[in-house]
C-alpha cells in the first residue's frame, strides 16, 4: 500500500503525526536501543560513527542533536570528538529520561544537555549552533520542510547539518532481504518483546515512504541549504546527507 511521507503515522488515528510519534517513542523507550541494534543488525553503531566523523571539531564546538532519543549520538559525539557541548532535543520525554541516565552514567552531564522540544519549532535563536545532527529522526517529522528549515535557521552561517537516515534500497537482492527482515521478522520480534508492536511496523512503513537520495537532497536545496551531498552506506540501507548554511 503506497503512502505519502506525510500520511504514514504510527497508529493511523485522528491524532497528528507529531503526537502519535511522541506516544510511540514513549511506549518503546525502554527497548529502543535494543530495537536499533536489531533493526540494523548492529551496523547502526558504525553508521553513527561515520556520521560523527562528518563533524570538524576545530570549528563545530556547539552542536544540536535533533531527535536525540536516548542520546546515543550526543554521547558518542562527545566521546569521539573535541566538540565542547551537545544539546540533545527530542519530542519524547520517555526517551529523554533513558537518555539522561545514560549521560549521567557516562559522566557527561556538563557537556550534554537534553531538552524536551519540537524539532519543527526549535526553542533557539537564529545562528546559534555550529552544527546540527539528526540520526534516524527526519522521517518522523510531521512537516519535513519546516523541520529542515528550522535546523537551518539555528545554524550559524558556515554551519553544517549532518543527517543519517534509512533509505530505499535500489539493489534488488539486498532490498528483498531487508524487506523480509524489516517488514516481517522485526514486527514479529516486536510483538514478542515490546508493549507496542505497531511501532515496529511504523518504522518499516516510514522508511518506504521517505524520500531518499537525490529526492531528499533536492528538498534540502529547496529549503536553502548549499553544497548538499549524499553518501549511501551498506548497500544503500542508510544514507548520510550533509549540507551547509552559507
């Protein structure tokens, strides 16, 4: 069944996509890190490392991590680079409460601040951050262009956005295997170990509906970003997008 990006919602009810996504992540927060490892067969940690390598810590001192979830990227950014401070923002207070425990356990309370907020109405001044990162978050935006424009607004001139997202796979054998695993096996695992099996199905459907590759860089261009690039990872299962604000 074909959906447009805007109409794919976790529960398909009358609530806005934003409130449904918030509810969904609150309900799966406790198993989310496990879900990520399972969805990508553990490769997501390598993808995130590659994403963080896109930051230049000589100039990117103050970073905003949008849709920070349980703060994986925020923590790894501080551990792997000389970035001075990461602000992690997420819609789901349930995810953030797990993230805060992880940040405290890692001893990074001084360098990471986690904030509950809406990525489409960022509570920051224009030109505030040196870089913005988003991992597996943009496809959950209710209004994609608005979210991307907000990220650009809070970037300082010369700043960089780095986005990691699942993409539609073009190589048929890999696509077939991925679709069976992600579309059939993962929801089964979800039913066995999660309070919210619908969330697992949503994750698959939202990937299928999301604009990837050139379609997505065209949207970045339209919003006003410059020097947009995309680099597929692991047979195109995921892609890193980079863009700049001039």
